[in-house]
């Protein structure tokens, strides 16, 4: 008989919050049910919630542990995880495992579970908090460290080398087992084969793309500035920015001031299943993110044969292999990113083929098996 697992996060498991973390969770859930009897625990958004979702022909009922707000917030939504125990004191006592994807939720659950019976697993999405000094990151950081100290297993989405170095440096009193874990992607072998066949036929490389949130952490402003330099000598080049966020108006103003409205397109939020349509018509993927866990957006670009141009930051510096799958830039500067764009184009075929080979390491089914076996091992 399968053991019982509560899959807990600060999400509605449908469309909030936007970004790769939710996509990560939905992808592995398609396969984790092979190993566990799973209950989903999530939140309503502004009082509204979905009751069920279907993944890989498996129907899940979503149990609601709290509510988040998109406006008129007194407390940051992240802190709401601390109060998960308030209304649900007896709801989590019969689980063999509680698998948490938000540090504040792990801290809240720590006060109500029996650690002799229930194992607490914390899945930390990257190490970018070490270099991110935004208000939101500073709010989260103490609870990331606390969640590590109280958890039996800590999965960190980053490379093995980065996680090993982090554990050596960390002195937070954690006694659990730290494991690095990759990001998952549903491999589309037909797409990979078709992309491989068309790569040699590409002649002019001038379509750039970014997909993801439009916030300060992603630093899309630097992408736009680098593209503006490129555009001066290649005025038929285009940049497509796929995503939404609180910096969109500021970014649109920058584009207007640079007189690039005809060359840079903002799509806004796009259903995830449509992302490949944009990627398949692009040539090179640009990101100026200040850090990632292990970017699903990069994996989606890989599967479409798009070389990556990025900076040497946590997560990306190991995920993007300089000279094989893209160009990793040491200095955060639009001019340096522009030079990286030129380098990626000059080595386009080699990098594109490297992307198609590298993405096979991130198969969602195998990654889910790795997660499940390590949870059950202890």
C-alpha cells in the first residue's frame, strides 16, 4: 500500500503564483502519484479556489488551508504559511510525509506534526536568495534557514556542486539530508528531432526572446538595453518578451524612449501550453536574471534549440554550459550581454545542437523518481 503524502504549497495549483515554481510542481505531480497516495494542500486566491485538478489522467481534490490576496494586503502572502497550523491542527497528523515547497509553510507545519511519525521534506527552489537583497527575498530568508533546520530532507534546486558548496558554508544547525535536484521538463522527442533537422538550414539569426516574470529579480531592463545595442547594427532584429509582472510599465517606457516599439513585443501573460509557439519561432534566448534555482524557462528554450545568453549567477552558471549550450557572461553589463549575443550567433549551430543534447538530462519522469526514492529511503 502506498504511503500518504501531503503536497503543500502557497499556491492554488492552477494559475497562482505565476512563474516556473508552479509549473515545476505540476510537472512532478504527474509522476509522484506512482509512489504515494497524495493529497494536495493549497490556498484560495482572493477567496476563490478550484476544487479539483487533473494531471496525467489523475484527479486531485485540492484541500484549502488558507487564503492569499492579490491586493490590499496587510501581511505579505509569504507569511501566511506561518499560520497554516491555526485552522488545520488535526489535519496533518495521519501523513507519512509532508512535502513542502515554501519555507514559511514548513515552519508553520513544524508546530503541529509528530516528527516521530511524519517526515518533513522541504523543497527549496534555488539559492538565489543569497544574492537577492529585494524586500521579498529578505522577508523569506529567515524562514528558508528555519525550514532547513527542522526538515528531514532538504531538496535544493541547483547543481550538485553549488549545493555541496552551500552546505559547507552553511552554519544554520540543519541536521537533515541535503540533496541537489534538477528542474523537470516533459521531453518532446518529436520536437527535438524536428528542431535538430532544421538547425542547419537557419541562415539569419536575429530573433531573440525572453520568457518569464517581469520583476526586478529578472532584470529584463538589461536585456532590453543589450538588444538596443544590437539593434543599431541589425535593424531587422526583434525581441519578444513573454510574461507579466510589476515592472511591465517601466519596461514599456524604456522601450518607448529607445524608439524600439516596432522591434520589441510584449505579449503579456501567456498560457503555458503556448510558450513553445513563441520559442519555436525564435533563435536565441536572453536572460539577465540575478539567480535561479534551475530555470524551467531555460529548459524549454533548450528543447527548441535556442542557445542561452545569461550572466554568471547562481543556478544559471551551472545549468548553462558556456561554449556548449550558450554564453555565460562574467560582468553584468548591457554591452557585455550584447557581446555575448554576437558570440552566440557566431557559434549558433554548435550551441543549438548542444542544447538539444543537454535537455535530455532533465526528463521529468526520471527526476520525479529520484525525488520519490529519496523521500522513501529514510
